[in-house]
């Protein structure tokens, strides 16, 4: 299995993703929210690539919940924001959630030509790596970044996946992958501290989201395996 790494959604071209299995990494916070919402009982998630498209989808699915953020805060008129801690079972169980975020849902759209698209984070990396043992395609770790810029937390999580994959498929790593692996090895013992110093970490701290940072940095916490297919994200794990 060959493994490549892309630092931002804007670099996800069709030739880069075509025929590969892509893992979408938007750690603060879209990936973490999707994984948590499915674990907490959401039936499915419909990613929308702008708030306007989310509102259009709501007309087609009037019983659904609207979730997401604009510039880190809950989008006006939405039911939920983009904090994974908001997605409690008593609110979302068996519900369809339409989710629109600044970077994460855009990254899913950019990767649409991949053979398979999974959603990954620190929370579910070991479960997803186990699932990848069935994978015959080359792998692309697709970091969302932040509006076209490198995001420390996404690349660090890519390094976590590479750390786990090295123990299974022993891939030959390029320089981008080696740098992500080194970053994870340097930060792994205190992820919340180091990643809270990133641009997105500082933004979350300024808005009072320290608990989100701590939660999004939990390693091997959930068994959820979100798969994006036919414009829908569902959990394909057997551990519910």
C-alpha cells in the first residue's frame, strides 16, 4: 500500500485522489463531531458544503437537524454547532443531521473522486486502521487545513495514522509523511497542550472551547468508522 499525504483541501485534485482510499482529517472539529454524532446514535449525516446548501437540504429532509459552524461559532438558525460535545444521544439519536462547516465538509467534497472516503480523527484511528487491513487501494491522508493553510492538528493526526499503519502494512513513507510521523512522535504525550497552541487551537481557546480540544485529542476512544458514500455519511462499524 502506497501512502500519500495532502496538507489542505485546496490541494485535493481529481488526479491526486482518483482510485485511492481517502481519510478526511479535520480534527478541530468536523471529523471529531461526525465520529461522535454517529457513535451517539445519529442515523446518518448529510454533509453540506455551504450553509445555503444545508438550508436547501433541510427543505428536502424537514425532520432533520441542522449542525455546523461559521468561523467557529454555531451558524445562525442551526440546531447545533460544531462541538462534538453538543451531540448527545437525547438530541440526535436516530436523527439525520445536515452538517456544514468551514473546512471539513469542503474537504469531503474535494475528495469526491476517491474510490472510498472515510472520516478519521484521533478518536477512531485504531478502529479505522484495522478496517484498512481490507483495503487494496493506495491511501491518501487528506488534511482539511484552514482556508488553504496548513493546520498543525490535522497533520499531527495524520502522523498518528502513520504510526499505527507502520505496525501493520509497513509502508514506504515520503517526506511529507515522515514529517507528520515525527510531529506526532514529538507531541503524542500531551496532545491537548501542543495542539492548543496551533492557529485553530488558539481560536477555540479564545471562544471557550478548551473541553473540545481535550476531547478531540483523545486517542483510541471510539470504534466508529464513518464512510461517505452517495452524499451520505454512515457508521459501518460493527461495534455500536
